[in-house]
């Protein structure tokens, strides 16, 4: 059963208590003072400003950093049930500390750096359930993003899952604070949470497939489609250099097996002429866009963006500069 969201006051109280416990496990003494903490080390006293968030994505952390007052001398420490890898990097760059309740504490201060795993969080019960779980969770999150201007109704979700299953998936996302009061996706937060779960198992093909495999003669049927960098170029992303490799999605494992036999497979990406994978969500290959220069039907911009998001350097730079009408990142 999904957990009920806790109030902001309860979230902050729990954050202060958990941070104090984690710091004491490492060694320094801490005392609570007017909603904050004071750490005593030798004869130094370090003020700690605690910031609480149930689920810390890159977008959420950027917002917290941008809105934080710049005059404080206290060390800011974010406490969250889950802090994504890119969010951790942002916090470190900004000079913030963090406690990821999955078991890691980082606390930078003048003459001090604590960066260690902590055991005191092993019995911690998250304030929220995992926002996206299983195939249904992926499908619901993806649908919310591709139809971001409208709420998703379980009885008419278009995901292929039963209304009861969709309701559970929606509740998890709602409990994580990733749905607005109007039932629409909270963006870009939901996008980046889904990006963390978007992990297609790609096979590398020795020969580039023929676009006729796409079965575009019936645009209402599920079929092959182009994603990745080449699709981003065709959809208007600001990319000046491109790879000649097609990143393709197919509807199911049978298509993948047929392609592997017909075009050959290699374990070396440098030898590949194309990559191919079963779409993480059926909607990707069920709702394609017309072919353009590459003669391949195109995946929805959200699917293309999710693929680009897997490249934490170049891909994310492209996303920062790419603003199609469907932008949710």
C-alpha cells in the first residue's frame, strides 16, 4: 500500500532528527537549536541549515539552490529519502551537504569533510513509496509526460493496463509529490525521475536495418521507430555533429530476435551500424511520427529526450538547449 505524504513540518522534524543521528554515528557532537543543528568539533561550532525533501531530483535540487538565500554562513545540508546521482553532483558543486537516507552522508565545512556511508539509516522507512515501479509505473509516467497538459484517468489511460493497476501507479507518483493538484505531471521533476528508470537493453547490429522494416504502411500499428541522436536532429534539437548510427526501438522481443538474425550482432559498439532495443513502454512504438530525412518513423520527443538524458554530459547539454512544443524536461 502506498504511504500517505507527510506534512512539511513532519518532514523537517524527521530530517533534523535523522541528520543529527547520522552525524553522531560518525563522531561529532550535535545539538538542535531553533529548527537547525549546531555541530561541535574541537572548539569550533558549525551551524547547519537543514533542508528537507522527500525525493530529490536534479530539477528539484536546482530549484532549492536557486531559491536559497545567499547571505547565510551556515552549511546547508539536504536530507531526503532518495537523492539522484546528478542531484548529488549539483549539491557538491554548490557546496551543500546531503544525507541520502539510503545510507550516505556528506557534510562539507571549513576544515572538515565528512563523506561516508552511515548505518543508522538502515531501518529508516521512506516517507514515500518508490514513485515508479514495474512496467505499469513506466507506462503511466510516460503517458503523463506525453500528455502533460491533461490529467490521466485510470479508466481511459491508453496504457494497456487495467484501471486498478493504473490507479496504484498514479498513487505512487502522487505520493512522491510528482503530480500537481490538477492531476497533471509535475515537470520537469517527473521526467528526470523517469529518466533514472529508463534503461533499454540495446543490442548492437553489424548492418543497418532497412527502413521498410518499420511497417509504416500502417501508421496505426505498432512498429519500428527511430530514437536517440538522429531522431533528435530530425525533431529540431540543436546538434551540430551527429553519429551515423540509428538507435531503433521495436515493439517486442520477437522483432529483436529477427533483427539480430538478419543483421548480425556485435559486442563492440564501435563496430556497430545501428543499435536496437525493445521499447521500455509500448506507447513508444505504438504512436510514431511520420518519417522525415532518415526514412524511419520517429519516436515521440519525450522518448527521444529520455534516451538523450542517459548521456550525463553531451545528452543533457542538448536537452538544456532543445525546446520543442512537447518539452517536459
